[in-house]
């Protein structure tokens, strides 16, 4: 029958679990009692049934009576003493609570920035559309020569809007689909040339 016990624990680890070193050595189950309910079964299995395994990067949480949560990262190495017919597991636990909390704050900040950036993109898109609409209205009452210039201006603004749209809709700004943009731009230019030629033939 295999049994396990805590022979030694560092002051830092005891502080992480918020128990004294002596109490943990005397009652190892104090470590288990600190486990977060969602991590309890998984970590209990690792600590009791998988002690002979070398495991890296075990991430788990502790939950304290006052509701506080701590995050731990455990790396473990197992040694077996054939003479004593006994094995020992050495675990190094790192308190990564500050890192996790800062990461969560960063994720919240990124989401807020994404929301703000989305709003900016919408405003830019709408503003460009308004400018195009104003110029198109002016072409209806402008002389032919002026109308051609206005249409050219509209085409340039639409080209800018097209670039903005491609950038805005792209999920990866480091890998933009240039072919897609060029094809759309060429179609836009074709339409502009047709309008200009039509004006000249009237």
C-alpha cells in the first residue's frame, strides 16, 4: 500500500497556502482544503494518485474563506530510492496570482480599446460616406468640367475608404490580402473611367 506525507515545506510555500509549516507537515490535508472547488478533484488526483509522475506546469487555484483567490503553478520531479523502496516527489510552487490579475486587467483594457477602435472605424467610414454623398450632390448641378473633377475626387475618396475597409475588416494586420484590395481598386477605377468618358461624350 502506498502512502504519502509532507516531509518538508518551504516558508514561501506555507505562506502561499496561508498555513504554518508545522501544521502542513502534521496535516497534509490542509493543502487539499485550500483548493478551489473547481480544481479540487483534478489536483487531489494529481497529488495523491500521480505522485510518481514528473509533471511540468500544473496550474491551479486556491480559495480562502474570505473569498480570495490565489493562482499557483507547480512543477514536480519524482525520485525513487531503490534501497529504501521509497520515492519522493519534489514540487516547486510559484505564486502567479499577480501575473494572472495583471493579465486579466490587460485583457479588459484590450477589449475596451477594441471597442473604442471599432467606434473610431465606424465614424471614419460614416464620415467618408458623408463626404462622398456631398460631392455626388454637387455633381448634379456642376458644369461638365467641374463634374468630372468632382467624380475624380469621389473616386479618390472611395479608394481611401476601400483601404480603410480592408484594414478594418482584416483580422491580422500583418498579413493583408493585397490581391483582394487591388481587384476592388481596379473595379473602382474602371467605374471612374466610364463616368469620365461618359461625361466627355455628352
